[in-house]
C-alpha cells in the first residue's frame, strides 16, 4: 500500500511517498535528505512529536519549555498535562531540566528561555 | 432623595448633568452600561453642524445654532478636541442648484452666518480632491468637527467634580409617580427623585412609557461608517456633505478631529435597539456613494468600521417637553444632537427653573482637564512630565504614541475607565492602525491591576460590573 | 547630544544580528534601541520550534534562538537600551527616543539600521461585517496573551487565515485545552508551511477550509460565533454556503505589514509591493546611511534568512561609517521582478561597486511546479535554477556571484520559467 506523507523535520516539507506492508516500510521516496527517510519510518510505525508549551512558575510567570527529545504522538495530551503540572521556580536558565523523564518516555523537558 | 434623576449617560444626559451641576441641586445620573458614552454618543459623525439642515423654527434648528456657538468655548474650558474646519454640501446636478439655494436660505433663517454658494471650480480650488462631478457647493464656515467621546466625558467628569452622582451598570426597570416626585426602580435598587430628565437615547420611548410621560416612538436608524488611517486624513480638509442623489441620502467624507478620514453613514431604519453590527451591504453603499464626492478614496487604508444608531423620534423634531408632571423628555436626539447637547441642557435647565428655584453654586468648577495628550506636548513639557511621573516615559500604544501614564490616568481618575474601550475613548490607545493588537495586552494588565481582578476579569466592553475575582 | 556610529532601531533577531555583524566589522560605538523590556523581539513569544536549522544546524524554539543572539550581544559588550521607544528618525539621522530613564532625547547617528519588524492586519482592515465584541484577536496578540501572560482567551476557537501564525495558534490553543473548530482560508491554498499543516491541523483533526472566509461576527459584547462562507474565484462569498460556527474566540491571521511609520516619516522610499523600504544590494535605503533588514524590509518566513540579511546590513553600515559616507557614486542597475515574481529585495544593485556575492530574495505570485528561476541582464543569463515547487508563502533566496554581476550595465530581470 502507498502512503503519502509530508515530512515535518524542516521547513522544506518534502512530500514523501512510502510503500508499506502492514506496518513495515518497504521503500521511501521524495525525501531530499536522510532525515526524511528516518521520519517516514518512524511516522509509519511509531510517530513522534516534539511538544512545546509553557509551565506557570510558582511566581505566576509562564516559562516556555520543550521536550528535548520527541515523544510518542499518541501521548501528546497526557505529556502536555504532565509538563504543565510540573513545579518551576524562578530563576530558570535556558536548557535547565524541568522534568528528567517525561512519563517514562525517556524524553527530558527543558526550559527554552532564561528568566530571572 | 435627589432633586433630579437623569436617565442616560450619553452626551445629552452628561451635558444636562454638567448644566445642573452649576446649581445647588442633588443630581444622580443613571446609566445602564458600565461607562458613560456607550450608546450613540460613541458612534456618530462627530460633526458640529452649522445648522442649515434643520427646518426653521424647530427645536433642531434653534438648539443646533445655539450649541454650535457654545462649543468652541466649551472645548477650551472642558478640554476636548474641536476644530472649526468648515463644511461643503455638494451638488452634482445643475437642476439641484435650487435645493442648494434653499438650504442656504434655511440656514440664514436659522441664524447661520457666512453661507456661500460656490461653483464647482471654486469648490475644487479650496478642496482639490473633490470630484469633477461636483457642479456647486454650499460652503458653511461655522461647521466643525469634535471628539464625541472627549466631549461626553468632559461633561460627565465636570458634572462629577461638581457633585453629581453617577450610577453606572444600573438599568431602570420601572418608574412610578409618588407624592414627592418619582420612584425609579433599577436592577440595583430604588432611587427617589423630585424630577426626572429622560435622556435615554434609543430607549427614551421605553423610559417615557414607564412613567406614562409621552407616547412618542423612537426608531433606531442604523448608520454604518468606515474609518481610514491618519495618512489618509488630509484627503479633504472640510467636512464634505452631499445633497441627496438618485442613490438616496448622501454620505459624508470628513477628516476627524484626530486626523483620520471618516466616511459614511448609511441610513437604515431597524427594530432592534441593540443592533450595532456592520454589514457588507453597508460597506458597499459607503464606497459607492462616497465616490461621488472624492474619487479614488483609499479604501485600502480602512482601519475599522463601526455602526451607530440614531434615536429618531416620530415627530420629526427633538422631543423636549414636560411629558408628565416633573418628568422632562429630551428624546429623539438624532442629528444635530451632538452639536445641540449643551443647548439642550440649557433648555432643560430653563424648564426646570420654572418648577423650582435654582440657586447657583458659589464654588462651581467650570473647567476640567482631560487625560493629557503626551504626543502633543512640547519637548520641555514632555520631559517635565516624565520627571514627575516616569510612567509617561513608557509608550504603550505605539500607533498613537500613548504612554502608560495616560492610560493609568484614564483608569485612576474619577469616572475612570473600567474596560478596554473605556481606556480607548479616554486616551485613543487602540484607535490606531494596529487597532489595539500591540497595546491591548498591556492595557489589560493595567486594568487588571486597578480593578483587582485577573486578566480574565477585564472586559473590552460590557454592561455588568467588573467581577473582582475572575 | 549623545552620538553613535550606529543606532539600531529594534532588538529582535534582525537588530541583534545587525549589531553583531557591525561590531565584527569594526564599529565600536553602537546602540540597540528596543521598546520591550528585553531583547528578542517577536521570538520571545514564539515558543514553538522550527528556528535555526540553517544558522545553527539545530531546531530551536523562538526564545532559544533569540537567546543565542542576545548572549552574543552581551558577550560582545554591545550597548542596548530596553523599554525605549523611537519616536522619530530625521533625514540627517537624528533619532528621537523616549524612555523612563532618559525622557525624550535626541541622539545623533552616523548610520541607522531599521529593524522594527511588522504588525498584524487587524479585523477592521479586513472589513469583516458584524459586531465588535470581546473575543476577536489577531493571532499574534492571542499568542502574546497565552505565552507571555499565561492567559487563555477562550475555549471555542475559529481561526481565519492559514498563515503560520494561525496554524501555530491552532495547535497552541488546542494544547491549552481549547477546541479549535476550523481554520478558514480565503485562498485555494494555505499560506503556511506544509509541516505546520501536518503538525498543527492534521495531528489534531482540525479542518482546513480552503476558499472560505468569515462573513459575519455575532455577539454584541462577547463573541458568540461566526458565519463562514465559501468564496468564488473572485474571493466573493457564495450565497447559500453560509454556516454558523459557535465560538468565543476568533483569531485572525490575515497578513503581516512591515512597521514603517518611522521610515515614512524619515522620508525613506517605500516599495508598494512589500510595504518596506526600497534598498540596494547593501540594504541601504533611499536615504544615505539608513539601512533596513528583517521583517521591516519584507516579511520573512524563516528567521535564518532574517539573520543573514541583517548581518549584511550590519556590515554595510560599518562600511558606510568607516568610509565616511556612501560609496554609491555610480548609477545602480534596477532589479525587475516579472513573470511570476512579485517583488525582489534588493530592487537595485550597484554592479560597478560590489564587495561580494549578492543575495536576491523574492516571492512568487502563485504556485509554480517544475519550473526554473531565471535571472538575466539583457540576453545574458546570470542564473538558472530548477525548482520542483515554488509557492507564495515561501520566500526564495538566490545568490548571484560577484563575478557574474560585475560587468552588468543593463537592468536585471528575475522571473519564473515554467516548463
């Protein structure tokens, strides 16, 4: 079976044509770099996403954060909820780890802005 | 118990309040919205009419001309923007020259000075952007433009400073005569007063009905407008009217006192007294009709559109009378209502003086200072202001160059703003080309701070009192 | 009066990159004037990722990208003044600023870089009929409220405009707990990056209604809903296709406008196609010593292009100051966009005085598949580059080598050739 995907790795947004059998990828075409091929594989078998959101610090200030590694796509909402309930106190430094392992995914959640 | 209860906080009610505040009277103004100037007073052409349009010997004619004569001095004393820019009424057909002459004659009968008929070329010489279609124009040098929000607020703040009580977010639900005067029932309790002034705009008929003080009807006549950016503001310098054409009643093209260009209004009688929506048809009509006066108007520079409801009385004139013993109507105040407001207030006071003694206050304050316009100050004045109050050194509204100090003043002063639109009307923050896109988050925070509520409790506009815990 | 070699108006990505480059090219006496209370500009509220792939070979969020530049500005000791608004720039480069600390002050600049960014097109300029209730926001204002104030404006959302800001906010509002009922787009194609359609709409099952627009806004004080209708090829609503969408929030993502009021008041010539200043290959405007870069020059999609462009402006300003004035003694050749190219930056090139290769950035007028970008001067082809697809929402960047441009004396045409 053929699936059409748009690679989301970078703003090029290459249109990928992926031949699949069940959940196994047979071939990938349309990509202009290796990351596109990797994306096709993961998107078919185990799609992942990076989550960016804000956590409100104890002082009431929104602190922007991200998952430093992508998490399973089907866990976006629970991951977001877990991130938002994390406790954060100012000051924070960019890159500071807010959550070491997000819901067992192995992904770190880090602050993306230094706030004094 | 109050001497006078004024129902309605538009320009008519506020002007009346300011007038009564000169005398030793206990006055209370009741307004259903959370601020003054929330009805027609905030959505109109902002013209100070010369007075040639009204039929002679009507109240409209008399009060227009009287109001026109009062406004320059009032604008100075009470600190609101006014400019005597003159007007032209355009005639596009040779046969209609008689109509123009009739207008001039009417105006002269009404006491309007300086009316002059110009040829199309003379008109174009004074106003180069006028279209070639213009055959003649009636020139009216005493016509002007004003800021209707500043004017209404000026009357209100001056009235307040002189002791008038304002009850906002208070809606009148019933009015009953009693032995001493009147009992006004509102959604916030009862108010007792000896006399009532009905200045309730599009709802004046409902109010009169409650008191059995008049069986006139007020028909809301919708008028849609389009407002253009200040860099279109010098397209014309006069207020440009049109004689009615085959397309119907004309629209005007006018600079505003703040330098924008205003085009409109349409005219549609409706039933719904709350329908202030704009329509695609309205926009199209404005574009089509305005093209007769000025070709190539830059509609790409429109920054907003809005709608006002004229309170049209079914008697073809202002309805200013004692509708019942001690109950005075000031109803049907459509155009030239804004211009006439201070004169209407005088007339109401006159009528009241026949019922009860009016003793002037010896400590009456006859001036009022509005929120300072930082951008209009000299460099020295600006720096002196910042030295006294550093919040004037922080720009919040980039498009109109409005400082944090001005917004704080607008919120903190008596009868201060409680909504974003209230801040907008007092300072112009949010009226610029980005239409509050940049400044509104900051203004919201300033309001939240003052009102003691969270961001969620701050409203753009609205009737209810502020929810402090939202 | 304080005097500077270079005054940069705006401390966002454009201003910071320009400042760093100017310093690297030898200018000491620089100041960045920033109206917000911190450097970073619009990136401070763009908490999503997608920034920096070209510049840092990493995918960063907006604040992270901004911080990389801000750290460098600070490390290099480049002075900057925050909470400072520039009120006016005169033709002879006297800059009037306003801040709590300095009051209203004039400063003299040997050179000025305009880096003020852009603003959003408001509802009023779109002439959307209906009421004017609370609940109608431009997408960027809503983004500021959500990401910087922690305030969610509503729970039932409709978005008009499928530009990147609208798409990003569709996802953002959803992740904050709101329900986004639809994104309506006037054109028959989206103006956002394809990756954003996937990550922001497809992932959440948010429908994209192409060739649709909002024709009515209901609710007098608080938004109650909008009416969405399909439009025809002339972009006029088709009667009978109206559908009511109940909502308490309408986000508008209908275009960005370069913020050039200061530039206009200064007398800088503006390109009506971009609403930004007309500039030459060094990004100098029509006024000597005044340069422009970033979104104020033309609205960008990738901040990486902004940084590169702004570095060029910084270098040009440094050259200008070191030379003691403009070098442009020869007539430039015009760069003319045609056949599918809507505009180019620069709009003129001093081919006889080049100091390096020239980037030409442009946008196309429509969707072009399997085509070639062709740059010629008269009959002489300077560049031909094949492309699988070109869309208006993606700015193109081509580099013309200095040696190819050096002898050109005819106007340069940039166009699209379809196969």
